[in-house]
C-alpha cells in the first residue's frame, strides 16, 4: 500500500465511482433453476463452469456479448473465461475481447503482448495496470493467457482516468477542446432511469450540492459512452469481428450503461450476461443471470510491508505485526533497492514482482538503511491479520 494524500483522494474517488458503475449489491440466495423465453431473463444455477455451455448457442447469435463482474470475485472472471472459450469455438478467428480494465491510450501494449513482442510483466507496466486499475492481476490472468494463446485481440475500452477525474470536478462543458475530443461526439442523456440510479447512489454517499451530482453524472456518462464508442469503433473497423466485453456489472445492468449505447452505434442488439446480483432477477437486468459456486483466488505470498513511494524510490512506511518482513527485521525507513535481483524503482515494480508469489516462497531483499546496504531474507506468508492492539510499527 502507498499512503499519501493523493492516493487517499484517488481511493475516495474510486470507491464512489464503484458504487455506481462497477459494483452490485450483496448476493442473495439462488432462485430455483429456471429458464424462460422471449425477453425474460434466463436464470441459471451453475453446478460447474462447464454448464455455461448451455447458453452458448444463444449467445453466439449476437455480435457482442457483455459479461458483468464484481471486480474482486474470482468466480465472475472464471465465468467470463468459460463464456469466451465457448464463444471462441463458434466465432473462431472473429473473436475479440473488450476490456474495461485497460484505458484506450495503452492499446499498443495489449497488441504487443498478444503478438509476443513483450512479456506479461512488460504488458502490466505498459498498461500501467497497478496504477490505473489496481485490482489483483491474478483475477484476470487466465483470460489474458487464453487470449494470448489463441491470438485473440484484446481491446482497451476505458477512457483515461485523468479525464474522468477532471469531469468529476468541472463537468464536461468545462473541458478544453483537446480534452473534449477524447470523448464521443454524442453523450446520450435520454435514459431517465439511468440518470435516477446514478444520482441516487451519489446522493446517498455524498453531501455535496446538486452541481456535484451533475458533474459526477457527467463523469459516469462519459465513462459509459466512451467505452461504447471505443468498442463500436473497433467493430466498425473490423466488420467480421465479434466481441465479448468484460466490465463491472454496474456498466451493463439494465442495459443502460454500455450495451444500449453500443447497440445504437453498431445497429444490433447485444446479449447481457450478469453474474450474481443482489436483487430479484427481472427482465430489465440482462438476458442471462448466473448463480455460481464460489471459487476463491489462490492465496498470495505477502511480505507485510506498507510502502511509501518517494523520490529516492520505494521506502518502507511500516511493517505489519507478525508479518514476514517484521520477522526478518525490515524497519521503517528502509529503502527497497532490489527483490530477488530485480531492480525496484517504484511500487509498481514491487507489485509486478509479487503477483505470482505464494506463501512459503523465500525472497531476498536488498535494502538501503541510512548509508548502509543490507540483505534480508523473507519467507512469505499469507494475508496478514491486523491485531488492533498491535498496529504496524
């Protein structure tokens, strides 16, 4: 973790945005397995990921298929992968994958990754994954691996976070001409239910004025319209391609975020698949609703270091009580120079080094303590449990 004022402001912004676009409510008990026809939602209780194949023939008829997610739910991402695999059997070389996780200016890093020009770690750096998306890459890694193994294009859909944040502060009308050109010409505000939902969530979690709500709504509209525009641009340029779009459930629920905006631009109706949502399934939420057995992401090996990124590199801000770092004698103020022989220049370097480490792995830290260079060996542990009576040193 990095603790500074800018990071805390960014965290507050991300949390509030996630309350509207990317999250769903708490899960409810699964309804009895039911299938329906017409425009009604098809609800499936999945005993295994393989059972997703039941809906594949229906999905394959569409040019675009949205699969919503709660970002931290590994099961949701495995469902996305299963749908991608099944549709790839039907669509073959016409398959593509649209990603909310990557912002549009970083498309070249995705292209180079798929073609083998750069490694996975270089792709993570090139897309600024841990600065811009921040969620554990291991959640998405199986999807990226499958795309690369099968030469499936990955398409960056998101608008730059700098633009979203500025709109939240000043609104769309106050953008410069150059900034406005990064957004689609049309920002559709006609869906009153969408406006009501976004405004309602903002009002519950903020005490700012109606002007604040208007600017926040502008940011949400720009976010959804921008992603729809990016997907449409790719599909228009590649007329035979079809696309699975993975995004937060809030972007696709009720079809009012990205789906209807994309449908308007490409002239066809998308299919919407939602993973478990915390309300009674209805015909307006999506076309398919999946209730799945929970699968947890494998435990990650952790040093138990809270980091502060400074001009001289990554500094240890504190160590978690009883963590691997604390046990090895890592101290506050130590500057991390190398981990396992890899040079460390930023917190991103630390995160990329550690995303595939497991509890029990042994690592070697090269640290600068005042004017001395010291070496520490750590045996990584699982996620530390903070003792309220033993705060980090």
